C-alpha cells in the first residue's frame, strides 16, 4: 500500500483482484480492508473464492459492494465479474458453511467444483455490453482466469468460452485476473489475458531448490525464484498502463527483477519485454 | 604462560603489499582484470589516500574520515566532517573489507572502488573541490607523484586522469583486508576455545532466533557478513515516514532536472533517508540501505547509515523491537519483511552483543600502546563489560592467538608512522575475475 501511494504518475484507481480473506470470515475481511486502508486511491474489488464460500458473499457485499458491476473511465469500459460461482447443488450439499469453505479453499480436492460465471451473470454481461460501442476499449476484471488452464486448481472458468463469445465482438479486450499468484499471459482471438501477482502466498520453491519433496501436481511448472532466503520473493503487484487501450503490466517483484508484460501491436499478443524470445528465457531449475 | 602483545592504536593490516592469501574467514580478494595489483600502484594509492592537500582547504583527505586508528572510520563521529567543519548526513563506513562489496556507499550508488573515490574530492561536505581540476594539477606537477604515475602507468601530464587515481586508490583499498577474528578462529579455524560460552550463545542467537544471518551472511567457508543487498530496517526513516510521499516525488523531480545524487543525499538529511530509492527510483527500495559488514563493528561506533545508534546494544534493541529504536516509535510502512520483533530476553541481548564483539580482527583488537594486559586469569569468562563506547570495554583476549602471524615482520613506515606487516616472501598477486 505504501509503495502504491508513491507511484508517479499517480494511478487513477486501484483494482483488487480478490481473495482478501482466507476462509471468508468477517474478521479476515475486516483485517484485509484495514490493511488496504492506507491506499489513497479509489479501489475496485473483485470477489475471490476465499471471500465467498463461507456466507456466499454476504459480508463481503456489506463491506465492499456488489459482486459484479461495470463502470466507464476515460473512454474505457470496465467490467468486474464474479467468476468464482459454481453449481447450486454443490453449494447446497455441505453440512456446514465452513465445510464448504474449507473444501473450496483446498487445491487438488476431488470434492471441489469448477468456477463459473453462470447463466444469470452472463445475461447481465450481455445486456451491459449491448450499450457499449465495439470500438471502446474493454477491460474485464475477474478473480479466476476467464480461460481454461488447469482445472484442479481452478485456474479455470467452466463457461469461459461463453464469456469469451460475449467479449469477442469488441476490438480491444483485456482480461485481468488474480487467483494464480504468478505471471501468466495469453491471447485468444482479440482478447488479451493477463494475471496479477499476489502480495502474499508465494508459490513454493522447486523441489530441487527446497531440498524437500514437492507436493505440487505433476502438471505444474515450479516457479523460478531468485533466492530462497528472501521471504517476499515470488510476491509482487503491478502498475497497469492502459493508455493505448491495451494493457501493459509493470510488475514490481520484491527481491527479484521487475518485469513488464505489454501488448505488442505488431504481433497482436501480450509479450514479456525481457523474456519473450526463447533464448532469453531462464530454463526451469533442475538442480540445486 | 600467557603473554599479550600491546599494539598501538595503529593498523596492522597487511597494507602496502598485494595480498596473496586471504586471512581466516575471508575469500580471496576480487581484483578486476583491468586493474591488477602491483606494489607500486598500491603505494601510490595509499599516498593519495593520506594526502590532505587534495581538498579545497588542504585539510581533508580520505584518511580524515577513514582513520586507520579507528578501523578506517571516523568513530566516534555520528556523521562525517569535511572541509570547513561541514557535516554530511551519513556515518562513514569502514573501508576495511570494502573490497568485497558488490557496490559502494550505503545506497550502493557507485559500482566499484575504482569509481567510488572520484566523489569525495568534489563533494561539498567532504573534499569540497569545485571539480577535479585542482587535484589533477597537483598530482601532475608534484615531482614525487609524477615519478610514481610514470612508474605505475607510464603516464605523465594530461594522461593522468581520475581513472588512474581511482585505480590506484582501489588497489590500496584491496589491501585493507581483515579477518581472523575470534569468531573466525572458532568457526573456521577449529579452535573451540576462541569463543567463550556467552559468545557461543550469541552466535546461536545470531543464526537462529535473531535471524541476523539472513542478511549479514555467514557461509560455509567464509563470512562477509553482508548479502550485498539493500533493506529498510527502520533507521532514520521512521521519524519522517509521513513525509516520504512528497519527499520521494520532489526527489525524482529534482533528479529529472539534473540534481547530483551524491551531493543531494550527503547534504540534504531528508533526501538521505530515501536510501536506495535515490539511486534506482524503484519504490520498493525506499529507506533501504546496503547491509554493512559486521567485521570490526565493535571498533566503529556509532552505527547505521546515520550514526543514530551509539552502541551495539542499542542496535540489538532496535532489531528486537522489530525495526524501531524506541518502544514508542512507529515502524515505517516500507520496512523489510525480514524485520520482525525478536522477543530476545535481556541476557540474550547481552549474548548477541558479546558475539558481535567477537568479530574484531587482531589488527583492531588492541586499544592503546599504553594498555597493560591483565595477567593471570585466562579463563574465558563472559565479560561483564559491554562496549558502550568504542573506547570502553576492551576485552581480554590474552589467551587468544596474538596479532602477529608467524613469519611476518613489522615495519615502521617513517612518513606516516603506520605499522605495516609484510608477510615474508609474499608471492605475486593473484587475480580473480570479478
Ligand atoms: Fe483464489
């Protein structure tokens, strides 16, 4: 927060990508908002599964606001979605709200359920976008990626294709999402996808680095981290420059090198400004 | 039978000669390929280091603030005093072992020893010269200097520039190396008696509960006591934390308009507190300073970049409070994540201080030539004297190896009165890549 307040030029507002709480508890949401309180900017929030699955977003709504909404700013149309909903029968099957919350908070849990935007909200989105010119730059903020990456960890939105279809008619669309705690970027049609870093819960070190067995799913590529003694390494946040109508993310990565991922108009996709060429990449660590 | 060498308050560093084998606890000195060590160049650098003529008043040289008798600092001054009694904003770090640092100055604004020395001559609160021209005029015309530059570089007149001067000073500084402290003899030298019980408890705290080692690094075969990184540990900035946002933008604005970082941070006390940010413009480095070495720290009070803490005990209390010097202070929001309250008890604080006092190299261990050694008791009891001030509380190290190494001769250099120890038959310098 303190660092964000020092930004120059000043940002117009802050987007918070969700998961302000761990287990949806009131005191966690209060504590998170207290931590955010020094921010000197208007803040727009997205809802994460850790905020939601205890009381289905009731306290979050009371403290923060509606679960999905849109607004216009300097010629850009912003949409904030609740992308972490799931099937009603799953929601209703738990003996207690905390059982439900604990299940959704875990990874690789076969009892879990995939995230989705859902019919009702997609219909709202369709009507919201109907009012917007196709030439208007569109930015969508959601907690989970509105694309399908890895289902076991809900790096995934079950109805991603249907949401993408609603966004497809627009000339310039950028989807920003949280949840994954790592830098991801992708292009599907005219839609750019960029993830936010997280300020807490760094990904674990690769097994070779930690010198201990890893319990990451086999599909997961461990994150390269500079130095195991830096506790803030692999956390960070980003300044998003949207001047061109496309996003450029300037990642501030604590105890590590900063990175920039920006849309390249020539290639029509987001690209890392340092590591994009294959020979500029750091190979995954395979030894200590 | 015990004996104790009484050593004058003079450096007994292996100065003036290329260093072949690093002392216990230190790696070989990195020497850049384009500035190899030679005895003549080292001697020239030493001479410049001691030459007070090369300042606006003829009264300030490197040695004024990096005094061999004070472990190459200006202890006990809080901040350094330059020409005409002008004071800067920062405490002079030791030059001893600076050769191992990956960047120079508290904020790392100079990348090498070769370039670092260009600054003090022309800083308004240090050497006070307008520019380097008067200094170059002296070294180009002085017959002794002219002969030395000719010998070392084969250069004369206009060919002598700040590059040659910086190289010579750097070569001299690469001989200011000191290890072989009681800690080194205990940890690397296999002498279990080199640390007493209290110091050993302090060492354990240093590695574990107090977590000092995460920044002041000790490795398997060497200890530089620094990670060469920059951290905000809550010194100086706590008091002005609410002013940081306007200060930071004013500084960036001034820098865009061409303000000199070296001059600004040493003359403007508030800009000084911006730390590494002043160099990188990176907001994650506000109030961050370079982790200093802890070698010989008992000899270099006061402490921290602003000299605001008088004793090692105050330093440990600052860490114990989680990055603030007084209970009533408020920690600053840019504080390093590695700084948390430590919950050390009073005896544990004493133990940790005792450990820090065991990092003194033999060259700096003695007090004055007149010190008489206590006789008799060599038992290594925990000292009841904590070093409150640099002068106070000299420990009895009578049962420890004496300062001199076998096979060394002591020379007195007539000019400066400094003692130098020349290891017999020192071989040619070794050059490591950087
Ligand atoms: Fe999440």
